[in-house]
C-alpha cells in the first residue's frame, strides 16, 4: 500500500515516480517521503511499498 | 507632554482630561470610540502613543480616517507591513477577484492585477463582480470595487495574456505572487515559470476547488517557496462546476497565506 496525495492505493512492483506522474497531463512537483524529486530522476526513482508521495497535479478551476 | 493619535492625527494629551472628555472636545458627535483597536465602553485616561478612533455611527468617515480604522483593527505593526507590501495576482476569476478584494480590505499597499478578460454573466455565480460590470475588463471592475472598499490600495493593471516572456516583467515587483488562473495548462505554465524565473518569490497557488461540500479535504501544503491551497483533486468537469463557497474558501485561504508571508516573512 502507498499513499498518493493523502489517498491510499495499491502498490505494484516496479512502480516508478514517472508512472504516477504520467497519470495526469500536468504534474510538476513530486515529494517522495518528504524529499523533493527532480524531474530528471522520475524515471529511475522507484516507489517502495509503504511510501508516501505528494504530486502536484495542475487541474482546471479558478 | 505626550501625544496620542486621534483619527490619524497626532494631538497633545490634555492633562487631567479623560478619553471621553477629549473625544467630546475634538469630535463632539462621535459615538463609536476605539482605543488601540478595541471598543471602549468605560471612560479612562489616554496614555502616550495611544491610538484613538472616534466616529459617528452610520456616517461615512473621511478618507484619512479609513486608514486609522485599519491601524486600529490590525495593530500598527501589522498594518505597516501590509501597507508597504506589493502582491501580484495572475487571473481575476473566482480565485483572483476574491483574493484581490480580501487583500485590499486587509490594507495591502499595492496590487498588481493581470487579466486580459472581460466580465461575463456566467462569472457572477462565484466572482466578485456585479451585473453592471458585464462587458468591462476584469482589471477595471476589480479596481472599481477596491476603490469603494479601500481607496488606499494602489493598483497596477495589465490587460494582457500571461506568457513565459512577460511573467517576470509583470511580477518581479511583487513580494508575493498569487496564481489564480483557471486552465490546467496555463496554471502549470505559470507556476513552472515563476519557480524558474523568479525562484526567490513565494508563490501561492489554488489547486482543486470544484463542486461543493468536502470541507475537510481542503488544506494548504508548502513545498519550498510554493504554497498550494485547495484539495488537489477536484477538477472542473461535467456535474462538478465551480461554486462561490468552495472557490471562495480556497481564495481566502490563499489571501490568508499571503498575509502570513508578509507579516511573518
């Protein structure tokens, strides 16, 4: 189980930050267990079971 | 002999005279008296550096008294910090129009307003505008509203679309920047460019506010200089429109964050 933006979800083996970022069209800030992850690291940054992730998705409304 | 301030003007303290006697002498019709920001019901003596505001109930006080009312309400130290502050606001929709009016009421010195659009009838369900503003530029309409609320807030307007080439020109003067745009792509472009071009500026953005209810999931999160207000998930879509209360909560949360940044630095 991992927590993405305060919501619990299933963990899959081989999950990367990139795969979570790709779920929405605009996302640009990622914190993995409170640590800021650079864009260039998304692909190689694996998400482990129990991790807490924050992704800032840009979503319409204002 | 010590001085105190009455309605923004420095006056010598008359020895032996009480607060009520002094007010009666200077503002004979005043029936609302604030001493250092608080309503006074019991007479007392004035001390050096006290701030007194005396107005007549129901009467519009002259311009100079407005500012002393703000000082009385917010305390001189907070008022001074807000008065010298410059805040840039990108977008004047449900978020931006509400942030601008809230900050003007709080006594911010200068606002930079950037929006290319005009007021449409469809805006009235959540934005600060009135029917008579329909067809006016939003920058002009917000300026007009602020002029009626706090004429001391200076306004610089840009009626232009924001792009990566004009961002730093419009916003580099601001001490704090507010992202109040509507489309996901524009919001992302703006935030990324502020973080890149003006990395030392705090930016307060609004993300996720569509629909109604769900009060408990609206929050604020800080990542470096980026402050994110909203629920982070509620996107505008079919069956989930933007409504005044939830957009207003996020907008006021943004304005609240701006004030904290300005006062506490």
